[in-house]
């Protein structure tokens, strides 16, 4: 379709000194993608990870990497966008077992999964390279699905995804509008890239084959009104703030808010090789473990984590505990006075459905900083915060963070707890499923203090606190020489949160907390246990600890390693043990409603 049939008036702007590089990059992209169809000039393959790398010829944000690592999330977002435009309205979120564990999903919550369990659903296939994305099915003029929004935590590459979409459309010679500044719209067509001034823009008829890409930011809250009168499709990258979406309520057509997963540590390490300034990998991993793995903040701040921590603490001092509670419930839709700290503390993940926001405090280390900041006030109100977050599926992750933290404090003090012995209830090709023996409960007793014991009889002897040792996963290759309570420095481990080593009794008690009715045990962690501890007369026990609302739990363990663990038991820890000094303040329980 000729450009003049679409845009009646072309008030092309003359490049200035500040826009010359931008326009040059846009014209170069048009020449390579639309004119020459030279995909190989834009994409390369990382020989280490096998990921596709896309060259960035111009920046929408004024800064950024010279190349983009095409995340799996980018493929999935574009694939689901095309399906949405074709009439699909429901998108499941595929999860690995580790992701499902960290988000405290129950087995029935994960509808589409690539987990290690046998009956967790069929994973959605994604293309192996950008050229395999299927664009054949195009929406007709009567299609109601018009607006697809990719949203999520800040700093995870939503704007870069929009550039990826633009490139793929130009490689297919599809007319596309792009807006990332308040005044201008950029239009790619067969004759080149034209800059259109919004104030004098006039349009003819736009059919659904034309896409309007918008990088929604503080300057752009909605697209030009004249485009909303057309039949073109809108594709946006945006934060989760409500003000970004007010204009969607004025449209008669359907829209979908697709939540992108934050970048993972492994993705950050791949991206690092394609930054203008490459960072030390150990510093990146340490920063991710402490503050989360959202790529923007990692690359900006990992070189000076002490400065980042000071900034974080200064911002936290401006908040009350009630403010913190509101941050979690509101996610990234917080009030302006709290926006800066919300970016540093609160993350957004997709739930079982892509449009269902699950909120988290990024890491256990962040929660430790928060606890220290509020000190005695935190002890007073921790129970109420836990109970409030626990009551809503979308805020169970912060509740899980609090549970894990309180368990570390409680267990290290020593004591004895009654447990249920877990038995094998089913067996598949890969895993053996262990669970509480509901029909014939068999009690066990877990005792910490002067070592660790898991026995069938209660002990009347006293307990003493355990020495606490913090360790990194690099320490795995070293020997743990002392009896004590060992807690990893990194984020929640997929196999355990901590362990108690009793050198005298040659006993290792693995501890895993959860609020879910199922928690997969990571094979890599079990392989480590086999290599390091499954020798001689050493005994390994596995203790799953939940709060007293989770009465039973299922633990899938790889058949290859199930024999390593002598006893598997489940402790339902009561609130009195977890929160011995908390008082009830009765926060109002808010319900987080997906948009």
C-alpha cells in the first residue's frame, strides 16, 4: 500500500544537531531491514549461550546497550501479541520448577509449565530464532483485539523489546508507526522513515495491518487522539502505573496487559558481554543476590554496591511500615512520593495467567535491610504483615520472604519441633512424590541445639543456640568444618534455604520453607549433596517447614537422588514460634485485583 494513501500530509522535520544521529540510525535500519532484507546484518548468534543478538542502530531512551540479547520473554511476548491480534484472549505463563517454587505456586496454579514434575502441563513452544516467528495470520478489519501492552518491573528491557518488534516488522516490510517522544511520530514505509509532527498530523484510513508502537513513559501517557479513531493496532511497552492506561478505557476495542518476567541472573551474565563497559561477573552475581536481577539497575550500580545500599536505606527512612505494606499491595502503581523506593524494593511477576500481577520483595537480603531499618517496630508488626500478605495469592511472595526470615531466626536459637513423617505417595518416570501420610500419621521430632537430630521420640534435654555461618555457593567446594546453622548468602535456593551440620553425629539436616502445597527439589542441589555428603556413615535428612495454614505438602524428588535422603519430614510451624514478640495491629487486608 502506497504511503500517500495513508498519510495525507507529510510535514517532515529537518534534522538538527541533536537529532542527526537518531535519524541516521533510523534511515540505516530502514535500508538494512526494509530495502535490503539483510537479516544477517542485524542479527548474530552468541557462541557461548546460543542466544540471538540484535544490533541497536538507534536508541529510544537516549542511552542503552549497542546490542540486545533476545530473551525468551521477547519471543513469547511477540508470539502472544500476534495471537491476541488474531483473537486469542488468554495466555498462560510457562514456569520452570525453580520459578514456581520462588513464587509459592501450588501444583494446580501452574497451568502451562516446563517444570520438572511429570504432570505439570505442556510448555508453550517458542521460536528458536527470530525469523521463525509466524506472522502469516493477520487480523481482519472487524477484529476487536486492538491494543497489546507489555508491562512489568522497571529495567527489564520492555523498551528494547519494542525495538525488536519494530525490526521484525520492517524485515517483513510492514508499515509501522513509532512514538517515544511527546512531539513526534516516526513512520516507516516503502520510501523510507518519515518524522511526523503530531500537531499537524492528518491521516487517511488505517487498516488493522498497520501497527502503532508506543514506548509509554513520563512524557507520553496516551497516543495521539487521531490514531485512536483509526483501525490500526497499538503495541505498547509501559510500566504498571495506572495513569499509563487511562486512555484504554476510552476505546471500544479489547486490550491485554501482558506482564514480562524480570531478567534472570543467567540472562544478566549473557547481557554483560554486550555492554559498552563489561562488568566483573562476580560483582554482578553478588549484586543480583542482594538486590535483584533487573538488568538496568545491575549494570548501573553493581560496580558500587555500597553507594546503592546507602541510597536504598535513605529512601527507606522516608517510609513507615504501613507505607511498605501499601507498596507491596500497589506494586508499581504507588504514589509519586514512593515511586523511587518502589523501583528498588518491589518487583512484579506474571502469575499463572500473563495478565495477573504477582508482587514480590526482590530478595531475602532486601528484606533483611528492611527489617533492620524498622528494628523493634518490625518485630511488633511482622505477624500482621505476614498474615495480610499471606491472605492474597498475588502477595504471597512477600509473605514467604517473611516466613523464611523468621524461620532462620527461630531455628538458629535451637529447640525441638514436632513433625509429620513424609512417605512416597506416587512415582513417575523421573520423580518420586513424597507427602504427609494423612491416613496414618507418624510423628517425628526435629531438634536443633548442640547439633541436629531427627528422631521418632521426643527429647527432654535442653537446647542451645547454634553458631550461624553465612556462605556463598563458591564455598560449596570447600569443607564445612564446624557444627552449626548454615545459611546461603544468595537468593532462595531451589533445594534448601539453610542446613544444620552436626559433625559429631555425622548428620546433615536440609531445611526448606514454603507456603505451597508442592515444592520441587532441584536436581543440581541434590547432585551437590551426593558429591559432598553421601559418603561413609553421613546421614542426610530433609525438613520441609510451612506455617500452620499449610497442613500437607508434596515434594517431588528425582528418582536418581531420592535414596540419598534418609528421613523426610514436614513441620507446621505455629505463629507463636515464628512471631514470639509480635502484636496484632489488624491492618486492613486489601485485595489485589488484576487489571
